[in-house]
C-alpha cells in the first residue's frame, strides 16, 4: 500500500507547520501544503501573512517551531548540516533582491549555482568543469543573456539581474524552485516577461515552484494553482479561475475587487506567446 504523502508525484509535503519567532509573532499556524512534481503554485496574501516565512521554512533559512517539511519524502526539519546542504541543492531559490555577487561576471554568478557540487578549492580558483560552463552558457542563451556572459553583475538592469538569478538557481538542477517576490522591483512588462520565463522553464524541466507574489493579476495569469495565506493560515487553495471576489476578500479583507479581477481573468493572446523566438534570435539560430 502506498501512503498518500509518499506518492511519487509529490515533491514537497508540508504538514502542521508552525513558526513562532522569538519576538512572539506566530507567522505560520498549522500549515498543510502538498506540491506535485512540476506544479507551479503562486502564494499570495497581505504583507505579514507569512509567505516568506513559509518558503524559508521549506529550505530552513528559518527553523520551523513545529511540524514537518518533506522534500521527496526526506524530512528536512531535522537534517544535520551536511544533509541539509544536499537537500538545499535540490531547492533553487530566487529572490526579489537578486542576491548576485556584484563584482563577478554574469557567467561567474551563473556558475555559483554549482558551488554546492564543486569542491571548495576548485570553486576558490573558479575552476569549474567545462560541462558546467557549457550548461551555464546554454541557460544564458535560453534566458536571452548570452551576449552578457562577461559583463559584471553590477552593470545589469533589474530584469537582466533577475534572469541571472534564475540561471543560477537552475544551475543547481533543483526539483523545486522557491521564489520570493521575483518581480517586486521590476516594471510591469519586465515582470510579465520574468514570470513567463519562470513558468516556461518549469514546464520544460518538469520543475515545481512556489512563487510568492503580491500582484494578483500576474499570479492568476501564470500559475496553475493559487494558495492564499492570511495571518499564517491557508484560507484559499485552488485554480486561478476560482479566485473570485469572495476568495480575495477571505485573503485580503473587504475591498472592491472588480478592477483586480478585470476581464474575468482572461489572458490576452500575446501573453501566451513563447519567449523562444527571442532566444533563438539571440543565439543566432533564427
Ligand atoms: N526575523 C523575524 N523576526 C520576528 N518576526 C518576524 C521575522 N520575520 C518575519 N516576522 C514576522 O512574521 C510574520 C510573517 O512575516 P513574513 O515576512 O513571512 O510575511 P510576508 O507574507 O512575506 O510579508 P511581505 O508580503 O511583506 O513580504 C510577520 O508578522 C512578521 O513581522
Ligand atoms: Mg515576504
């Protein structure tokens, strides 16, 4: 007999997760969440709802107070430092503030995603296996940055920096992406491009993702499933088309949601267009 929690299609299973910070703030209350392999979930909710805390408990940047986090069946909450490092390789993290190493090049930042794999001295001398360099270059082509491989990170725009952040996370060859407000510092068009790119890469690689995002319209447009958090409790979990005014009120409180829900959640034709042609053009393939 197969236990539900260990079904092969489950990549992450969070059960009865609680987090109380030393300040007394109860940021998560008995959170249960199951993410399937390849599933892209948008995590929405007001400021302070516990979105960042939840994804940080998953990779243990924050230590949960109680409860369970299982990645591919492995309990993460009580791993020792060596096994935690191994588990973290399987979880790529993408941040709002990009967290690039400013004085290093795009290529070097991309390769830093392999640091958990390459030995210390090798990485100290920045000697990465040629297969890693080739993989990084392929990914830079994929995200449209191939002609910037040698540019320093501090010379990039916000959108370009986030693409490097995405490449670095993918260089870990993760099974799960943990993404905290990837578009918060970006203009609306760049935000859409970045969300579309993340979604396409997840689809291409069968990668699951939890994406914390404040922009409800973007969440509805790009995620397959939306989870709404309010004061540390999951108050909504469903497909984008079931996120109606009542659900938004449950998550954020009373408001007139007409403008947010817009044209019934329908997505303009060009939003579904793939970024592939642009990538092919940059790679000189088209
Ligand atoms: N390091 C910390 N120490 C104490 N309390 C914290 C800490 N980090 C977060 N909190 C508290 O935990 C709660 C959840 O915070 P969290 O940052 O997870 O929310 P969030 O949903 O990510 O908010 P935002 O949308 O503003 O990023 C808040 O009450 C916050 O004040
Ligand atoms: Mg946050």
